[in-house]
C-alpha cells in the first residue's frame, strides 16, 4: 500500500509560537503512521503558505521518503512575512496541495497546521481584520480549491 502524507503549514508571524510544536507533531504523525503501517510505502510532502502580500507566499516540497524529507533543508519551517492581516492565504495553500502528485496513492492524508482563518467573512467572525473580506483575491474558494 502507498500512503502519501502532506503537511500544510501556515508560516505567518502569527504562527511563530506554534511552529516548533507543529514540527514535533509532524514527526509524531510520521512515526505513528509508519509504526501502524509497516510494509507500506510512505511518502511525505509539504506546502508552506503565508499571505498574498508576502514574497513567495507558497512553497511546496514534493512527495519523498520520510528520511529524505527530514534531510531536505526546505523542511525547516521558517516564519516570513508580516502580520497586517488576521486572515491568510488558506485557499492558495490548499490549491498547492492539490497540485502535488497524488495519483498513485492508495491513502491520501493532509495535516493542516494554522492559526489564521481563510480570507472571506464566511470563514471567520466580522471582528477579525481581513484585507479581503469578500474572499480570496484570486477568486479561489478554500472549500473547492
């Protein structure tokens, strides 16, 4: 059986206090899935996202073996950008997850680590500051991205 796991991680400054816990959680997830699925091929990838005003607002790591993933310097989660917005680029992050090569997977898992809601008032309370209250500025819908 081939299991593909993607970690979708918000990397805005708001997420900064939680990134080391997210990193630890990723390792725990992989350890548990490996333990309970011995003999299966497990591949892991990641998508890190920020917000639209940030440079390189999404970054993807294609699926690879877990040891390759941890040896990949891109795996270290870094916070970049600035917090001038309480909502973030969830739709683009999810779209990037869909663009990974999932075709040959028997099991597909996504683990999402975030503190900020998606753009659009339908995804958060009105008192949350959102520079794009009508939704994603590129017209993406996180529910069907």
